[in-house]
C-alpha cells in the first residue's frame, strides 16, 4: 500500500516554489459509501445494506452534532470539529466586528487519530508512509489514470 504521487511544476508566481517541481498526490479514483459497505460486508458478518444504513445514519448524526456545535470523535478514525475561517481583519473592540462580513467560510475540520510509536506519532489512517511514483503504479496495475488537479 502506497500513496501515489506525480511531480508537478509550480506555476504560482507568489509561491516560494515557483518554477520548481513539487510532489502532488495522485489518487486512483473515489471510493463511495456503497464500495465501503461492500468491503465491510466481505470482512464482517453484516449485510451490505445494513452497513450502508449505518454509514448513512453516521453521516446524518455527524451533520447534526456538528451543526449543534459539538466536536465528534470516532475512535480509530479521528475527530470532526466545526470550523470558521475568518478574513484576517482584526478589530480592537468586539462591538464593531461584523460576523457576516468577516467570516469567509463555515465548515468542518477533520483531524485523523494519531497513535504513538517508537519513532514518534503516526496517523492511524495512514500508518505507512510509503510513496510510489504514479506512472510506475499505472504500468504495474493497469489502473486508469485520474486527471491531476492543479
């Protein structure tokens, strides 16, 4: 198991890496809830339809809890928290702060669970840090390349 990457030239003139090559993740595609349910069915004694129902309900409960202002921690997976992204305009007093004008985005922050190892800490979702150049993977697996998002 490895993370596939491509080398891509940085064309952002404002970046310190402008004109240089940087590694970018290249996924093999998207796995859906149905795919996950099918895989869990093969690995457990639960029907795919039951797994799918639980995953759908999980999404609903996550949405509800986050909207209510809670952080949600799922053991073995990570922590979901509500997030506000504000413009970098500080004010000296709370009263003139206009939330509608100064908040750019309200969303969700996901932090993968981490575990301690002899070498430090690793994310439980990505315990191995192996990288593989994407072209090599395509040749070996006959995978269909997905477009690179610049």
